[in-house]
C-alpha cells in the first residue's frame, strides 16, 4: 500500500478516537453481555449511540422493542449503534425469549450505558438517550420519535473521521474544507485564515472559528500521541506520521518517538493491519451480500492479528487484543445480517 493511501485509511480509524473521549462506558463486557454483536468502548468511538433502558416486566418497554429494532435496521449502515440495556436484573432466559419473539438483532446487555447517564424521570423505564459521535448526550426521554429525530441530526452532523474542524461546515472557506484534514498540511492555510480573522464580518468570524478548531485538534492529537506511546504503539506511530504532515513545523516534537517506533517491525505491521481493517469498516454493508464480502475481507486480517498476538512486546500485544475485540464485534454485526440457516 502506498504511504499516502495508508495515511488516509488510518486517519479514518484513529482520528475518531478523540471524538468519543467525552463519555465513559460501563458494563460492556462478557459478564453483562446477553445477545447480539458484542461491543467495546473502542468500537463505539465516532459512532452515534442510542441506549434503550428496558425490562422484561415492563409492558411499555416490551411494546417498544420492535420499534427499536426498526431504528437499528434503518440507521446502523449510517453509523448508529443501539444498546438494549436491561434494568430488571439478570433474567437472561426471558430476555432471550423476547429477543426471539421480536426478532431483535441489536446488542443487549445487562445494565450497560455511560457513567453519569442522564436521570430518568421517576427512575422508571422505558427510557432512552442518544449520544452523538463526539460523545455528547443530545436526547434523553421516552419519546422514540424525538429520539429518532436526534439520531438523524447526529448522523447528519457526524464529522468526517479525519476532519480537523469537527462538524463545522465552512461557508466562506468552503473550498478550503477538503484540505483541513489530518494528514494534509494545514500550516499553509493559516496565514490566509489569520488575515481574514482580523475582519469583523462573517468571514472573519468563520476564519477565527477554524483557527481555534485547528489549535484544539493539534493539542488533542498531541495529547493522544503521548498517551498511546506506551499503550498503543501502532496508533501512536500513525498519529505521529499524520501529525507531522499536518503541522510540519512541529514534526521535531515527536521525531525521536517516531524513529524508535519505526525500528519495531511489529509496529509497522500493526499499521498495515489497521489500515486493512479501516478499508473494510469504512463502508458498512447494507445487505447480506455486502456482509458476506466484508466477512471474507476480515478473514486475512484475523490471521495477521493472530500472528501479531504472539509478540513479546507487551504494548503490541495489548493493542492487538484491542483490535481483535473490534474485529470480533464487527464480525458479529455482519454475521447478524446473514440469512439464518434452516
């Protein structure tokens, strides 16, 4: 794969990581999993998420289940994830019975959700809340129509995975937007923006907003690199490469780290595997035919990860395990789209 293509593919994987840092997920583990595709906090990065709090002994909750499935089928190809969060104890047999009766395919967990979730009026269920792709709660309540509207808005506002200006849609600088992405040199745009920012009109305000967004992205990515150097070396090397291209004058900041990481063959291999995974997941399948093709494309990625899992480098092993969890949940989602064998 050419370096440029690698950078673009990897940007789609790792630039979204900063977006989902605003929330902390709980109980997304095997002990609380009941059915459907398995999830990890990493698999929710950059996604729009609806959490449906429900219970088997709640008639209104049961009545809502088919509608939640409809929402899932309608919007999951566009980046929506639904978590059915059961709040009436560990009643797996009854949950699975209702799942079969209503032909539910979305993930169901026991008491899963975000830490510090919005309070339900009267602490009762059903209750749903929607989290946008940058980790903000944009709806909470019992109105599934309002929740659906919030999902539509959140999906519409989803920033490009590698955007350095978030969900901002420039008007005065529309032609510049395509270049304000991680991996492209943005420094050569800054003089123009700074000059325009001196104006007090709409153009000046937009230029100032773009400059602030770029500064915030630069700071965020630099912090992510520092955090990942010991825990996710493949992701760190990718970010360093893209960061250096976007802000060439700051490349020296991580030059020594880049040299050390590039000296580890397994880290470079990890980059290639992540790039392959990004290609597969960048366009979610819409039907069983697409799901079958995507599953076939995941097979060699799994083999490469299995080989890397034997690494003696603890950080590499940890990152491989994280990517394997993402692959596992992705496979489960795609397999749920395949026709059931009779």
